[in-house]
């Protein structure tokens, strides 16, 4: 079997060998990569805000292979990774160990839906079905089954319909760029400033909607 590599031309563009996958498979992989990691950040932040340290105790009811909490399932997978630690990167983050299907199961479970419902523009059953369609396409790709261009359009459309509020939420969370005044009197801010050392600067910023605070630690 030949293992042809993609090559770059003089303009910095890649030439894809003819025996590689069709270009739409690359597009679909990129879309699903972004979706899955966006949902990880989103689910983590909502659970952490609502449950605090107990977010790891959230149960997952996805399929017969998944039985336990975020913590127990993630620990099992981290241990499995360590058996062949020379493959890929070591990921100690619990939320990064969850699959797209498990993230969706967390969101739409009866126990958690009240925490998530305000982030989705529609009835639970309708939005859930859109994610299930995405998962079906994702499974086809991950198990190397043929994928139609129409499937990719469904994924794009379902993401656009479902994540408009989630995107706004994460944008506000990740763009906390308004400096907190140095004379701010809150006790947490004073405690934070006490961590400053000769080579360390600690700065704090808040988001436009004042729901998020970003801490910046600079080591000179």
C-alpha cells in the first residue's frame, strides 16, 4: 500500500494526492473537531457554575458502555491511555475525555436540562434531535463509512440553529477585556493582588455583561 504525502507548492498551498479522501471529509472533520471542543468548554462552564466542585459527580446515561459519573468515566479512560502512554498526548482534563454523545447526554438529561435549557432556542426534543443527527454523521465519519455532501450541510445547519446562544455565551466568557481598576475594594481582588511578587504581575479583567472575570498572571 502506498502512503503518499501532501506537498506544498510555491504559493504555500497543499496538493492533495488523488488517493486521499475527498475534500468534503476534511471539511466535516474540521467542523466536528470545533463542535466537540466548543461543547466541552460550554458543558464544563455551565456545570461548574451550577454545581461547583460537585460538577465531576454528574452522571452520564449515554449507552450501555457508559455507566458512571464524569469523574469515574474520565479516570477509567485516563488509566487506559497510560497503558500505551507513548501514543498521542496525555490528557488529564476530565472534560476532554468525554465524547460528543456523552456531552449531549449530559445536556439533555432530565437532571440537567434546567441548567442548559436557556442556552438553546427551541423545545428540548427538537434541539436534541438536531444533535442526534450530528452524532449520526459523526459516527459515519469516525467508522469510515461513506458520507454525503448533504450530510455535511445538515451538520452545518443544525449547528447554526442550535448553538447561536451558546456562541454568544462563550464569546462573552472569553472576551473579558475590561480592566478592573487598581483601587477596586472587593476582598477577593485585594487577596488576588497579595499574590504579586517581584517577578509576577496579576491583572484582572471583567466581561462586558459583568458575569465573567479573567485573571492574567504574567511572569517577568
